[in-house]
C-alpha cells in the first residue's frame, strides 16, 4: 500500500477518525478521501490495520497486467532481443503479482472472474431472441432453438448431460413426448 502523505506538512500520514474522515497526525489537516483526494483510474483507497490512509492498484488491473506479462513472456521469441524481452516480462509479472498481493492484504476484495450462471442464461436467451426477432422461421424451428438454449444451460451446469436429462428437467417430459411435438422422431 502506498501511504498518502499530508499536502499541508508534506511528511505525515493521515489516520482514520471516528467520523470516517482522515486527520494528518503531524498538523491535524482533515480530509475526506472521496471528496478531497483524486486517484488514478486503476487505483483504489485502502486503510492499513492501524488506520493509515493509502491506496493500492485495483486487483482486477493487477491481474490484467499479470496476464499481459505472461503473454509477453510467451511471445518473447518474436522480439529482436528475446532474452531481454523475457526478462522484462518476468519483472512485469512479479510487479503485477506484488501489487495484487498488496491490494488483497489491504482488504480489497478479490475481483470476480468469469460470468455467473444468470449472466450466461441472460446472454444466451438474448441471443436466441435476437435471432428469432430477425429471421422468419416457424414454430417448430423456434422450439428447436429453445431446446438448444436449454441444452446449453444444462451442459453449463452439468457437463455431459443427455438430451433425455435436459427435457426431463427443463420440460418435465420424455424424449418421445418432445420428439412428437412436430413429428421430429420420424
């Protein structure tokens, strides 16, 4: 964590007060971080265990930097000086990891990586609705598309699911009943 020093006396940190403001321990200058101090887009406020105000790099930015450094390491052979490029990428990866650890130790939450089931379902359904709104197909084809959407969601939750398991769970019917909807079983 980078400690924020007082702008008035230039050498003392700010400590947390009961009213959620911070007071310089040297001169008594009081600040409210959200109102009085500006951070860069990739930084977030942090408070040490002893109440000192500081900032850290946001964990999601650290992880993005780490992934970039790894990709640079993996493609270093394409650089004019591959050994130098590998060395720089290792330094960058170490720095990104250090900044991530600093943020987590400062109590900043781990970023969510990936998508939730609800986000995936919303996207898949929106995609199906988009297709259905823009092409003129019949009801059997719409039902088939909806079966595919439900099948995808079933496979997301349980890889290796069968068609029979999906129609039982999603429709409460047997395979034979679903195939009979539009004469699909013939």
